[in-house]
């Protein structure tokens, strides 16, 4: 067993990075590790190039990586491979929490981080034994019983992991990095925070683990100097969680002139550190992605965001003064949200001149506290995982209908990326912002075109809910009227009119 093919399955629908495909790094990293151990491994990233079926059927084993919204596609491929007799394994956040579901389609599930055990797992496949020794592995034994081995430990030393070899990505060949609009670099895993809707801490832990500065600089030099890459996306879930480490890295980037344009995901609290912002800008920071999530204080508390609306406004003003652009991410549909919350958020985003936004719908992803809560309350109304992309309503909101949440979110996006907003930037000669707003306007049009049938479904679902609510109300009124008649006739004594001393 020498030839291993990995597949990162494509999303079922368009998304904000549709025209700028950025691969997740898991399969590329695992391919790199296996090649270093003498195997012939490569990766297909479906958003970059379709899988070559003929080549796929020559593999000794195939591994698929999936998040929730791409799991349906992964299951379809795994089912076909299983029929062809090719050993198939799946990893990623979704199957980490839905291993038994995944085993209906594949042979093995690698739960959690697989960096430290991928070689041992492939060797077990070669020998046909030793599976019980692989941490994080789920599989069926000879009797068909599902076995879940103990959880895999988090990779404690990220420095021992190799730099991902992008030449292993099919379709990019020798010039692959230059074909990326943005080249990803991962410098840390984990997040010290624990937002209720987020699966990051469940998958990668609360402990913030970092690669050392030298490794980051080496990777930057490889792309920026050696290959001429001018755009980097630091893939970390919270790039500046360790501010001291971040400042040290930025100082070195500036000193060594490794300062391509870069973007990263950060939190609101970076605005409280002026030194950090100055260094970010000097080191090449162009745009930051910030999960503002909501301007409803009650929703922020429910999400466990540990930030206020005042913090958000201060952050936006401060970053704009430093010349750093902001991609603001907001979530609609929390239990404290109403249609008015959505309208107010659009006004907030426009008033504060955010360069770009994502208005997404709350999505209960398996493994999160939110999923467990909604499942317990019976509020998950759709288990088509392909719809779990934050662009579709899949749960029952409290203060609006399914249809209202979907249409108002779409309308909010349309209003932000409107022609007047594009013209407003054009008269300022802000050509970058014009391009971003135009891109958003086109994506919104696509969203509307692709949502027609889903909107009909939601409208019927909402109407059915209203009919049930009206019927329940009518039933309650009929019961109350019956009790009232019984009271008047003397056949029933209510707690409000019973004589003293009676039970």
C-alpha cells in the first residue's frame, strides 16, 4: 500500500471564497507527512480541480476531509470507493462528532488531529492489524461492532510538523502557489475562548499552541521571496491570541522585510493594544476578519463573546485610523434576535463604513454546545448537512419565522452590497472597496438565484408552523371556554373560586 490519495470535498453551494479558492491545510499536511515516510501521496482539492476518477481507482487507500456542509459529498464519494473495494477513511470536524454516521459510508474515521497517527494508521492498513492501537480511530471489528478508540491527544509540538508541500495538490503543478489569490499559512491551533456556536475549541482545544517564529519566517520567505507571493492568509482561528508572541513575530517580519500583504482572523480586543496595531500595519496587515457576531448585547452574552457593542465600535474606529480594513462577520437568528436586530445591524455596518461583511445565519454544528441545546429542545428541523453552511435556516428561531430569518438575512446582504454603496466608494476613488462591494453584489445576486426553491420550502414550513400555532391557540381557547361553562353550571370549582378550607 504505497499510493494514498486525499480529497478535500467541495462545498455544495457558492460561498464568500467561491472565486478565490483557498484549500484547508489538513489533507495537504497529511500528504506531506506520508511522502516524507516513503509513501506516494497527493491531494485533490475539488474547488481547484475535479477529482480524476481513473486515477482515484488506482489508489491503495483514499482519505477524505470534510466539514459539516461538505460531508454529504464526502459520503457519496466514500460509498462509491467502498463498492470499488478501496479502503476509505474520513477525517475532519464533522465526522469527529458523527463517527457512527460516517461509518455507514466509509471503513474508518480518524477523529480529531491526525498528524501524529496518520503514518501508524496507514501501516496498520498495510498489515491488516493493529487498529486498536491507533488513538482517535473509529472502525468496525470483524464482528461488525463499532469500536471507538480513545481520543487522540492534541499535537503538542506544531514545530515538528513539516511545511505543507503545495506541489502535492493536483492541478497546481510547479506554479501552484502563484495560482492562489491568497496563500494560506497556519501558525497556531486552538483558541482560549469558547463561543457557544463554534466548533474550534472542541476540535483543537482551548490551549493556544503556536509554531515558533523561525518556522513562520521560513514559510514566509519560501512563498514571498522565493515564489513571489504577495498575499498571505494566516489561517489561525485567532491569530493574535498571544499578543507578546505576535509582536515578536511582527518585529522580525519588519526587520527581515518579509512583509507581503496579509490578512488574518482576530478578535475585537486587538484595538486595545496600540503597539500591536502599529506593528501589524508595518508588517503588511491589509485586512482583518473579525467575528463581531452581533450588536444585540443579549445575544453577545448568549454567545459567550466577552465583548460589548461599545468594544465593537471602538475596534472599528481604531483599526480604520490605522489604515487596516475590516471584514465584519455577523450572525443572525439567536434567541434574543428579532427582524429589527437584522435591520439595525445593516445600519450599523453601513454607518461604521465596514469594507465588507458576512451576514450569516446561526447554524448548530455537530460538536458545539449550540447543537446539543437545539437537539435537546427539538428545534433542529433539517438534517441535510449540505445546508449547514450558514446560508440556510436549519433550526426553529424563537422570535421570527424560518422564512423571515432567511429572507431578511438575504435582504440585509443585498442592502449592504447595493449599487448606491458601490457608487459611494467610487466617488471617493476607493477602488479596492469598489471591487469588494461589486464582488459582494454579484455574489448576492447568485444567492438569490440559487435560493428560489429553498425559499418556497421555508415559506411552506413557516405557514405550516403558523397553522399549528393557530390550531393550538384555538384548542386552548375551546378548553378555557369549556371550563368556564362548567364553572357557571357549578360542575367544576376552579382554584380561584373554591371555598376556604377546601383542597
